């Protein structure tokens, strides 16, 4: 009977270890996907801010006045 208990304990430890490794790997993959999406979001926000600044440069009253003056002088 002790042989069966020994085999059961070994198999139980093996399956628990296997489950822990699988869950840890899944957690690491999900963490990587989360960080990747956060970095993409940050990069897109920075690009949006740059585009907004460029647009504000073209729409600001002082730049419009400057463009009109340049066209009048030509």
C-alpha cells in the first residue's frame, strides 16, 4: 500500500508543479501583452499631441496674420 501512496504523492506534486509553471507562463504572456498595449497607447498619445501642436500652429491667429501678410507682400 505504501508504494501506491508514494506514486500518488509523486504524481500530485508533478501535476501541481506543472500547473504552477503553466499559470506563471500565462501570467507573463498577459503582462507582456498589457505592457505592449500601454506602450502603443503612449506612443499614439505623443503622436496625437505633436499633430495637435502642428495644427494649433497653423490655426493660431498670429500665424494666420503672418501668412496673410506674407501673401500681401508678394
